[in-house]
């Protein structure tokens, strides 16, 4: 059975895992790695419990990592200084950590934990994608020694102490280049096992993997001190590999007896260098013992800080219950104020510059979900205000659904929020509303490749992408989440833009376009009674939505009266939105014009099938 890295930390106590490597001092490795990083940021694939990451961090380096086991990452965070290291949970053959790194590290044979050659090549390519120009990928691996096996099996002591003995039993499968091992700890507390599978590779094969990833070998050493590599059995391979974007003539020079080469001409083009995150995860005060395994992702772009104090209070309150990541695309001076306000309470990062697209919110979501530490992820606008019961309900629903759409309501309720509540009630009566927050399973989100950042109606795009992928959707009409109202000026400025969303929903668009001609026809025919009947029917439909699933508790009775006014507004703005599509090619978003509201589900299904 293939070994599942996500199960690794669940069955291996921390003392067994750490004892397995206790006989190996990290000092020489850390000295060499710190020199190779030269002060730049480091990303470790398979970061585990921090055997190398923690001392590298102690050297003053910025360290991030990827690991398949949430339990191992939790053990890392529980160690002194571990809370300052950002860990993404996922498969390091494809999981991306935002930013670019001077050094990517894959230590202690972890390359061989990948199940086959394709996965190992994908790992090299993912490492190359993380490197900044001039960066290096360091691989530590043993050299296979089939002669150490008798009848395809071997047993050796790893660590011997008065209170515990650690042994390693192994079986070799040479035709598959595979070895299965189990470390066995015998101690006063009984027998404990640490199983692992290895798909080993020869040094020349590692060189070829580097070439396939657009890199080539720079050094190969026998140990961390930099001794020359030979063919001695059990020798360890160090393969620092320069990253993409370095010119070959500048790097090609002889260095003692080590082979030195430069990136191949086919090297991957490096993206713009991203500065180190201005704030890292710091110890959180008031963290609750019953906190949820949930990541709360808030994409943000503010031009001023008028609501900073209120938002900070909210984020600090939920950070005691869930992990919070704010992906902040604000201007530098605003970003700096946010960093100061939120330091020690949450993770605050800039959007990944490698993520392209016109919709800044989607870029923030793509960055945040990629960095998420948990399978269950809540995505919310900056005006959404969850309470504990709402977060716990989402957490439960994500056990069985890939996407959850809760129901927003405005509180307080100024005139423009009352007006927009008419739209909400009509949506509830006819199906489900489109809230400013969704919850997703990270594995599903990543497997389907995220969603398109070049659309206007991003929530509909995400919902349709999950459906097209074959995911399950939950629309609990009675899961109410408070939302702060916008300013009246912002509300007025969004009327045509929100009507443009109907271009992705043909039935709604045709209905909206029919409203204004019908009203004008009734007025021309002097039939005000028809308008009164239509208005009353709209109010009745909205009232049905208000009472659905206990909605009367959050929607005041007068909100149903807003439905005819909102429908008339939408009927007018739909024509203006259509005109902007035809005459101007779309509506403005930030400093660009967006043509597409959202893709149709059948288009997304074809796109996903072609991946």
C-alpha cells in the first residue's frame, strides 16, 4: 500500500519521530545551508517537526515550509520559535508557497518518500518555480547500497541508549527501485513503529531530474562539510541546484574538485522578486483549547483605514477560534499600518505576484487558500462578521460538502442596506442568495486549479467551478452571517456593476431587461392597477423569502417592501450594463475594464476535462 504522507504524523509519537534523528546533529547542515542561502529566505519541502528549520530561523533567516502532515506541522509550531515559521499543508510536488526563495531544501532522503519517478520530477519542477534568480535547490539523499541486504532484507541499529533502542528493518525491491522500512523503538513505554516507503534514485537520475526542471547540478558533496563525493556505499548526496534566470557565463567556473555548471538555456523564467512577508505568524494570546481546524482567508485592498479599529477587533476575536490569513493588496503605507495593528494576532501577507488576473479579490483568495494550514477554509469579504456558532456550523458542513454558501444579512440597516435586502429576499424565495462569504474544502479547491481571476462575479465563478469539477454544494438557508452595510456612496457606485453580473445568468438578465419596458407599457396604457398588482406580487414573493428558514429573525418585516424598488432599479441598470458591454467592452474594475461576468458551467466543465 502506498505510504500516505498526510497520515504520517497521526501514527508516530513526537518522541519517536525526533529520536529517529537525534543522533544526527544539525549543526553542520545548518552552517552549510545558511551559507548557501546568503541571508535570503528559505523554503523547506517536508519541513516535519523543524529539525533544520528551527536552527535556520535562529540564524535570522526567514523560513517557510511545506509538509503533508498537519500533525507534524502542529508539533513544529509547539516548539519554541515554531510559531514563527509559516507551514503550508500539502503535497510538495505541487503545493506553492507565495514568494521566491534563495534556497529550497529537501533534506534527509525526503525526495525518496515520493512514490514514483514522475512525482520526483514534479518535485524538482516545483522547487524551480519557488526559486528566485540565482537561487539553489538542495537535495540530501543516501546512495543506494543493495549489497547491504541479505535475501532482500536488512536490519540495523540506529540509536542505542539505556532507556530505549531504535532499530530499522528494511526490505528491498530492486526492480522497482523501492525500499520499505520500519523504524522500531523499544523502550520502557513499549514498542512503537515508524513506517516509511522509499522510491530511491541514483545520483545520475537526480541530475537528470534537475535538467528536466530546467536546472543542472552545481555541487555534489559527501557530507555537509563539503567533502568530495565518492562512490562509497551509504554516501549522502548534496545537490545544490541554481534556480532559473541566471546567465550561464556568469556562473560557469571551476571550484576545487566539485562539478560546477549553470542553469540550462531552457531554464524556467523567474517571476518578479517578491519581498519577504512583512509580518509572520506570531504567538497568539487568548487562543482557545477548543479552537477549530479552520483557515479564515480575508482578501483585502483598502485605500484608507477608516474602519481599521473595528476590523482589528473582529479579527482578533475570531483568531482565538480559527487561524486567520489576511491577504492584503493595499498600498505600502496602508499595508504597513495593517501589519502594525495585526502583529501577533494573525498572518498578514501580500498577494502572490505570480498569481495574475484582473480581479484582485480572486488573486487574494488564490494566495490565501494556497497558504492555508487547514482543509476547511472560510473566504470572507472585509464587511462579513461571523460569530462562533456560524464558524462551527461551516466547519461541520465542510465535512460532507466541498462548498458552503451561508446567508448574509445587514446589521445595522440604513436605507441603502434596506433597499438591497429586497434583492436578498427575492433570491431566497427563488433559490439561494450570493453572499459575501463562502467556505470551501482546500483539497477540492486545489485539485480543480482554483478559479478564474479574470471575471467580475467571482463568487458565481467559484460556485460554478466547484459544480463543474463535480463537487458538492450546501446552501443552508438558515445559516445567517452578519454583514456590515457599505457607505451610501459606495452603494450608489455599485448599481450598474452589480447589474452586470446578470450577464452571466441569461434568465435573470432577460427578466431584468423586461422590467423597464413593462413598466413603461403600463404607464403608456394608463393601467396603474397592473403596476400595483405586480408590485404586490413582488412583495409577496420577497415575504416568502423573508420567512424561509427562520429568516424573520434577521430580516425586519419592512424589508419585503424594498423588493419592488430594487427590481425597478435592476431593470434600469441592466440596460446600462448591457450598453457598457456592447459599447465599451465591459465595466471598469480597478484600473482595467472587465468583459466577462462569469463563465457558464458547461464551459468550465470542458476546461476542467481538458486539464
